[in-house]
């Protein structure tokens, strides 16, 4: 979507759309993507927008990229969390077991708990392993598929 003269609201919606759809690591990359959509913004404007939109950087291995938080949903795109923190996942009965980088399992548990999904009864995190307890085998299999699909997406 290209826009001409944009409002702050238009620009911020485009920032959200770009970050949800693309692997954006820097403000320069974000500025370039916005420029291709016809939006010109200074670094100071982008920095302010990023802060006020609750956009944060996630780490995946040696890479960083932006993700979006908001007060209503905590994490708009849980797939970003899966891609940024899960190395592998498997299900056993009604549980999903995820391997993460050292120290990231509890961060991931907090994000998943914050989603308040009815089918997730709870999480238990170690240093690099997360157990997600689901309400049924079917729920665990559906969650595993969601995670595996997210891991297959190009970041």
C-alpha cells in the first residue's frame, strides 16, 4: 500500500504492518521499507514511533529483529516469539517441550502465559527447556504444529 501525504496514524500503522510481515533488524531497514511505500520519516520520528508503539527487539541466535507488543495483547505476533526463541519442539502426550537458547526458556514461558490461551494450562521453564502443559493431546498437537509452522517461516 503506497500512501501520499500520511498522518502519524497512517505511518504508525505501516510501521506495524512492515514489522509484522518482514524481518527488520534496524531503523535504517525500516526506513528503507517505509520509503518503498512512499513514507518518508526522520530517524528521530521512527525512534519515537518505535518507542510509543511498544516495539522491541528480539534476539534469535546472532540476529536481532523488531517485534510488537501492546497492552491489550502483549505480543501481537506470537510467531515472532517462536522464531526468535525456540530451537526445536516436540510433543509428548498433552505437553509440548521446547528447546531454547540458554536463559530464554523463562522468557518464552512468560510470553506464552501472557497469551492466556484456554488450551494452555501452564508452563514450566528451566534454563533452556520449556514444558507447555495443554488441556488435551489434540491441543498439544495443534500447538506443536503452530510452533513448527512458525519455525519454517523465513525470518
